[in-house]
């Protein structure tokens, strides 16, 4: 069984958008680093499944949207610290 193609986690879009504004993309990082970063970030956030983007734009209160963006920012920063510490440990060994 497969979920409908339109069903997705809204946080994925928020994470991708935030990473782009931070210039953390496939063009600026290693593919494995970006994949690890996305997994770490999304695992820190609650899933928010939607079918249509317009539903979130129309029904999501501004305060909740702001909180979601703050949660994404915090998750990205802590994940970057984790990956940087991991990479630094690997360089010293």
C-alpha cells in the first residue's frame, strides 16, 4: 500500500526553505551531510501531514506558523552542532 502522492509532512517544506535561506543546499554541502542534517532535523519535529499547501496557508494561525518556524530553526541549529562535533571527532581520530 502506498500513501497518496499528495500527502506529505509540512515540516519538510519549512526545513528545505530554511536551509535554502541559510545557503545549505546540494550545491554548498556534501550530499551525505545534507541528508544526515535533514533526517536529524525532521526527527526533532512533530509530523504535520497535509495534502494541500493552501490548507496550511489558509487555516494555520500566524502564531502557530511562527512557532513552527522557530522550532525548525532550533532543530537545524542543534543538528548542525551535532554533525560538526561528529565531523571534528572524526578528524582528530
